[in-house]
């Protein structure tokens, strides 16, 4: 681990010694990507570690700079900052940094780093302390990293690369877990809608043409994010083991053909690539959900889940929509009263 960290610091000194027009964040991408692969080997992580740099939506500050995969599964994301900016989002200056953090804090496994400082965040909360190299890698190279620095950084990176969704199986807790992921997907949709000619823009135009002509971008983004989340959840509860749109739709077809077609439309390849972060995290998280555990108390529990979900996802929206659970006993009483009125007051037998 120490050797990998010092090799990374040497690369930073070499990169920052070059004079070109690249932004400091962009100069970090290649060294950080190779460092993560070296760390995976040093820590004997079985799955191959692969880092993919992100470009789409970058100008909107929605998507983090690097997506990290362990094998073929998404492990987490990294947001890179210029040297000296640090790894604490609360201390970063500028409106764009603050707006970016409001979106990125919804991610369940995220590292901020400027090459010298490192911090791991899970759903907006810092997980452990900030690790800061003793020296400045840009000036000192490998000498900037002490044995103590490497010792402190190792558990952070091991936990980051080995992330596995711990999905709660109680309704309110699951709702709280899914809500930030859905909000992030919504923010990705909103950003994609600002790009002329994007696949998501094409979907929004079709949505308005055939279904909701008055829907603005915000309403479409919200409808998109909620529909995808709920369709994936229902597909998982209906027995789907894989939740890519095509496979999930096959399961939904048995009892929810309209939702299946909607998921296929919203999850078409071009749109999904534009919204990769939101889709990948939702898919991996919900594939970790065990339907039997979730439905153990009541088989029809998912029918009432939406109230809990909307309360966690967007409380104002829940109030505006009037989404409040009506107990079964109250519904049954209302039905009996209506039946009695029809039969006794209007002479209409219950057919």
C-alpha cells in the first residue's frame, strides 16, 4: 500500500510539473485511476478494479469525475478537486461546489480528494476522518507520503473498493435508503434535459406529445426518477434477479404490462448511458434486496410503501399530492356504508 501511494505521489509531481492547459482536476484523473488499480492489487481484492472517467454532464456538475468498478459491479465514485482545495465539501468555495455537493451527497459511496487530502462520504455523512499526506505530492513526490499516511488511508480505500449495498428490509428504512438515490437520478435527468439533442430530451418531448403536454422539465424529471425506482422495486419484489430494464420488464409483464412498457421506454440504451450513475446505483442496490425478507410481515406490504417513500424522497410533493395511507379498516367501513346505502336507501342489490 505504501509503495502504491508513493508511486501515485511521484506521478502527481511529474504531471503537475508539465505546463499545459489542462485543468488540475483533469490532470488528477489518470494518476488516481492507476492508483486505485494498484491499491486493489496491493490489498489483494479479488475483483479487478477499473476506474472510468466521466465526461457527460460534467459541465452541469452532476456526475462525479470517476466511476470505480470492482469486477463488473459499480463500487463507488470519486470527485476530484484542484490541489490545495482539500476533501471537505463544507469548506469548498464557490456556488458551483456547493450546488454540486447538494447533488453528490445523495451517493452512498463517494470519495473527495485533491490528491493530498482524502475523505469518504456515504449518503452525505463523512465516514471516518480526513486523511492528509504529510507532504505535498506535487512538490515532494513519493516523499510526501509517510508510512502513517498509508496506514490511515488503507482502511478508507479498502472500505470504498469493497462497498456492498446494505439494503434495509423494513419499509420506512428502505424508503429512506432509496430516496437519495432517486433524488440523484432526478438531478441527472434535469441536467440531461439542458443538453440539446440528448436522448433524455427526446424522451421528454415524446412524454409531452403523447401523455402530459403541460409537463415542464422539473415534472418530467420527477416522473422519470420515481417511475424507474418504483418499476425496479416492483420487478424485484415480483422475482426479478436482474434489474436492467429489459430483464425487469419481462418480470413486470406478468401482471404490470403498462409499467413494463414504460420502464423499457425510459430505460432505453441511449438514455440510460446519459443517466448511468443513477441507474447503476439503483439497480445494484435493489438487486441486493431480498423480497422474502421485505414481504415477510405482509405479502401486500409494497402496496403501502409509496407513502413512506414519498415522505423521504420529497415531503412537499407528498403533501401536494395528498399521498397518505388510509387504513384497510377505514376503507372496509366506507365500502360497507356505501353498500348499505345502495341496498336500503336506493333499493339496489349488491351484484
